[in-house]
C-alpha cells in the first residue's frame, strides 16, 4: 500500500509537468490545427533560462519561474510571427515541416551555443523530505504539484472568463466567423502562443527541479509524450489536456515500478496509436463528421 | 509500349554509362575514397527519399516513421551477415529485411490508414517507428543500445549503384502505371477517388508497403557499407533528414528528390568541418524553403527524355 501511494505521488508530480506541456499543444492545435513540434524546445529554453538566472543572478524560485515563463512566452510569439504566420494559407504539411524545422533549429542552435552535454540544475530551494505514514514526499514534489495546479486553474479562468479567452474560443471554432464579428485573429493566435509557451517555460524549470538535469535535447521526448497526453484528453480541451498529462505520468511511473522502464517509451507510443484508432477525439473531445 | 523502346533503351544506356563513368573516374583516381563514400551515401539517401516521396508526394499520406523500416533492413543484414559472411548471406539478409519491413508496414498501415490522416497519421507513424526502435534497443540479439559492429562489408559502390537503379525503375514505373494514377487520385481527393471505384485504403497501403520495402533495402546497404549500427542512428532525426530531402526537392517530384539528395550530400561533405553548426544551417534552410517556396525546389516537375526530345524537335522545326 505504501509503495502504491509512493508511486502515485511520483506519478502526480511527473504527470503535472506533462500536463503543463500538453496544455500548450492542445491550445495551439485547437486554434490553428498545427502540431507545434517546437513546443518541447520552448520548454527546454525555459529550463536553460532558469538555469542561467538562478546561477548567475541568484534568482529565487518565484522570480526564476516568472522569468522562465516570460522567456517562453516571448519565444513562442516570435516563432509564431516569423515561422508560422507567413504560412497561414499554405497546406498544413508545409506548416508542420516548418515546425519540425524550428524544433531542429532550437535544439541544434542550443547545442551549438552551450554544448550538448547534460548539466546539473541548481537547487533553487533546499530539498526537505517529509515522511507521512511511510510515504516520502519532498517539498519539491509538493511545489511542482501546487505550481502546476495553480497555473492550470488560472489558464482555465483566462479562457472561460476573460474577453481574450472568449476570442480564443471563437477563433478555434471558426476563424473566419470570428473575424467577421470583430475579433483580431492574428492577435488572438499570438496570445494563444504566449499562454501555451509560458506554461512550457514553467514546465521547463519544474522538470529541471524534478530531475536535477537539463540538456539541449531534453524537449524532444517529453514534447511528443505531452502531445500524446493532449490527444488522449481530447485536443482543444483544458481539463482534457490536464487529465491526459496525469494519465501519461501514471502510466509511465507504473511501467517503471514493475521493472519495465526500458519499454516505457514504447508503451506511451502504443497508447497513442490505440487511442488514435479507437477514440480519435480523445476523452473530452468532440467528434466531428466530415461532409462531402 | 512499342513506341517507348527508344526511351527505355536510352535510359538503360544512361544507367550503364553512369556505371562505367564512375568506374573510370575511380580507376583514374579522380574519385578517391572520400568522394566514393559521399557517392554511396547519396545513393542510399536517394533510395530512402524516393520511397518516402512515393508515400508523401504521390499517395499524400504523411509518414514520419521512415527510419523505422530502415532500421529493420539494417538489423536484418547486420544479424544475418555476422553469422553468414558471404555474398549469398547478404542477399538473404536483404530479402529477410525487405520481407519483415513489408509485413510490419502492412500491419502499421492497416491499423492506421483506415482511420487516420494528416498530422494524426504522421504522429502515429512516428510512434510506430519509435516502438520499433525501442524494441531493438532492448533486445539481446540486436546488441541493445550499443548496437552492432564488425558487420562484414559485403557491399561496395556497384551494389549500391545497381540497387539504386533497380529501386528507381520500380518506383517510377509504379507511379506511371495505372496503379500509380489510382494513388495520385487518392492524393488529390479521397472522396472523389472512392466514388470512382478506387479502393483508397488498399492503394495507400500499397504505396506505404513499397516505400517501407525500399527503406529496408537502403538500411541493408547502410549497415553493410558502414559496418556499425546502433538504435540511435534510426531515430526521429533520421526520419526527418529523409523528409528534408523529399521536401527540399519538391513533394511529388522524383527528379527533385534526386537533385535534393545530391545537393544535400555534397553540402554535407563540404560543411563537414562546421560540426554542430551544420545542423543549424540545415534547420534554417528547411524553414526558409517552406516559407518562400513551400512546393520545394522543383515543385512536381519531372525530368523526362520524351519531353526533352519533343522540346528540341520543336526547336529544330521552327
């Protein structure tokens, strides 16, 4: 029982990071139908920027988190402006390949400038382990979970309660109609990228604290897994992406704990294919029918 | 058919001529080991990229898992030739690799093509290729993450050249056949194609399987020529670099794939000294091409001797 609880706690903290990443994928896909391959690399940028400010400017956790989110948001908007906006009218495969190119550029550019070796992430808060009934919880895990939950709730509030959130929902339903009723589509898309990328930046610093290690290629696999999470929960849905993230975290921790950690990536991809085949709209997604 | 023999013969002559040209240049010493290596890499890349172009450019299905099939061919060759180090062993291994790739491509294809298209298909094929790689990474017979080395070198440039000609002939003829037209119809409009009585799933699957089989051949050549392979050679990066060749040349143009593979192969050798910066340049080139010329260098233009002679014929008359 204790080990089960312990694994659940580990799964929740890993899952909350996937959930934060998945939210960005989900929002961007919901609004411009693009698998933003570069999203995982924005998370890498966030982690590296946090590493820099903590080491050089001795920022504390809150300021480092905020600065990673800002850097994430800025890079997201810049990428959208230069790489995706000129292709708004192009076939989708062209945009997808551009996204792959941007991801490639960020990974290799970062490897070129800082070297491809992994480096250890500074301990921004001292780790304290609490022992509750035989279950080990560290304050870092609690911090990750709480930060992620706060960010998810505020995102949901932004999307549901603010004017910009309403514009985002309108554009994701029908961009042309949204434009007709006076929504500035380009601004709304930029805002979506800013929000999603800020969450990716936050996920970057959290994963740095969780694994204590960062490297320029760290965004690749979690990026794809987070996309799996977004698909699992139903693309375009905030609660769906959060739930999907937690599910992927639980699945991965489960396979790790039963001694099949070498196959955990394969299992995630297998789940992806099965979900796509049997539940293409995800858990919270809406089914759309194609008309001739 | 009768009227085409002239073109068939001239293509054949071109291929044989190309063979003797390379042979002569090697004898004279113009092509040294370094350039020979480059030519073999270009040849293997052309086999890979033409296969992927068939899937993406002609059947319109976006696959991001081409390296998975390459891995199957490479590991089949590595494992079999390490135990049976002869020319016959190489042929057997290639056959086994192609067969395995066909079976696995058929399984992946039937599972995914029925329901998925576009980006979802891309991500599913990417996942499938990663599953293949993950399994190879964990098996004993494949040497795990360290890979296999000391694979006997049973193929040299003539083997690559011959197989490159054979796969090209098969692919281009397939595209120009009745079946090829069916595949292109599926690409243009699936619903309209279905209304015309084309079994869309079947033809998408056919293109996918044929592309996978050629990737396995390229994988066999890769393993036998380079003599060391490891799972990390066949990751997402490899699939993407094949995709870059296809996209750069023009999705739907086999000529474009040839040109792009040669240009990138030469560029790659020339930029060798830049190290990590090479990949940065690659990425920037990819983005810029997509933004300014989304159809690739040659769009869907094809080189054809028939059009060439017709063109010159017209000029002479006028």
